[in-house]
């Protein structure tokens, strides 16, 4: 099986989405920094980039250290 890659998108903060065409059709890889995820569709790949690009004030989870 050969996977052919196509660059589809670069987000404002540098995240990318590539599509790979293999024997079973397309699969999408979203990457931002050191994080990558494989998705079945473009909408899900874009949603990952959007989530990873959020700041804590925009609804991303924050790690809270309990007071001692």
C-alpha cells in the first residue's frame, strides 16, 4: 500500500492538515506543535486545530494545582 500525501491547510498558528490517500480512501492528519491526530474527515481535523489553538480564556481546560 502506498500513501500519497497532500497538504490541505495551514492554520494561523502554524497547525497543518494533510490528507493521505491509501487503498481504503482518504485519512486526514492534523498536527500542531508536537501533537498529531488522524481523523476520518476534514471537519474533525479542523476541529482539532481549532481546539489546540484556543487560549485558556477561550474555553480550553486549565491545569489547576491544589493549594498546599
